[in-house]
């Protein structure tokens, strides 16, 4: 498997640190870029000098530009619309899950509340990433929980 390029967009510093530590412990050949909000994410993705990631983990609830707005912008941009987007949120509300599915997210992850569960779900998403990008969207495997 080639080195995977990951971008995490999350306004919560503790969640970002937790995420990086989990990825580090998984010993995956990865490169992680962290951004603090949706505006920073979109600026990074649209910068011609920035390499496009293989996978974006996108928090729903961020100030300035939220995850839904970013997802919509990604899916309507010709340069970005093929990127794999994993929604990474504390929300388990059916309305949020449904909206993310309809707007074209590849997978919806309810943020786990313990470190081992986080490592498990991140490993599953990253190792099956190409399933999401190469197959049609399927509501049955859209929500990933541990």
C-alpha cells in the first residue's frame, strides 16, 4: 500500500492531537495535514502548490465554514469532487447522517469516546479507503461505529 495522505479538519485541538496519536500508533505509512476549520481546509485544497490528499476527515461542527459547507464545496469542484471524504463527528443525529450521505460523503464516523475504539475505526476507514472511492455509495456501510 502506498503512503496515504490524510487531511484532518477539526476545530478541537484535543481531538486533533488524539487523532494524530491514534494514526501514529497504527504505524501506517501516512502523511497528516491538520487544519483548524473549514476555511483553512478549502484554502489548502484549492492551493495549487498543496498536494491533494487521499482521504479527508471532516468534522461537521466547526466555526466559520462547517463540515456540510465544505463537503458541498468539495463535491461541486471539478478538481476536488473525487476526493474521499470521511465525516468525523460527535453527532449521531440521523438528520446529520442523512444530509452527509445525500451530499456525497464516503463514510460517516461517529467519534469514538475511547482511544482503542478510535484506533480501530481509523484503521478500518484508512485500510478500506479505496473501497469507498471506487464503489458506489451504499447506505448500508455508510455509518461506521465501533
